[in-house]
């Protein structure tokens, strides 16, 4: 799977429709799922809801999307070649605790989720059951730390996000 190509398609859609890229993880997650989901190739993708804490180690900017600031984060749960991954295509446009736009330099952030490898991509109903046992999906590099606490894959966008998704999907 060429994630650079998907990132470019997503960026292009946001540019064409002039929808802000920062603080719109719901859009990034749902659109990336639309591009990644291909059951004939045994590739499954689902938006995943949770919380996020991150730090750009070079700029020392930190941020969080959680109950401390009445927010949340969404990423993409992706299954391919019998392996599950957490992907986050919004990581060039995160908002820091100081309200700055922060990039984590990797887009998407990609983390293997071995706890889910006991199920196939088609077993959607079992995902939440296993997620309850996962407290954190994290990665630390010399450039950043990224720590996602998953809650559910059973989530729907609100009305505004649904309208924006329709606009963005028309470009893809």
C-alpha cells in the first residue's frame, strides 16, 4: 500500500474544497478509510475513536486531544496481509497545547497493533471487544512521541463532518 499516494490524494481534496486541514481528524480518518478499504484485496479500514497525546521533540510542542480539553482524536485502523495497523494521516496538522499547528514529520504515523492480529479484517464486531484490553497504541522516535488510547470503532461523524466528507469524497 502506497501511503504517500493516499496522503497526496487527501491533501489535494482538502486544497480543492478549501476545508481546513488542522483539527479535522474525523475527516482525515474517514477519507483515508474510504481510500484504503478494498475487501477484494483483503484490506479493511475503519475510523477509530479515542484520545491522543503527542510531542514534537524538535520543537518541544506538545498536545492532547482528551477530556482535559473536551476533545477527542480519530485515526484509521487498517488491516492488510493479516496485520492490523493504526494509521494517522492528520499528523501534519495537529494542534498543540499552545494552539500552534504541529507536524510530527511522519504522515501517516504507522503503528502495528498485534493484539488485533487474532481476528481478520472482516470481524468488525470483535474489534471493540479487543480494544477494551488495549490501553495505549504508541510510538516514540527521535522526532516525536505519539500515544493513542483507543475507545471504539463504532462512531459516526456529526452533520457538519458528514457534509464536509461528501464534498471531499467528490474530489477523490
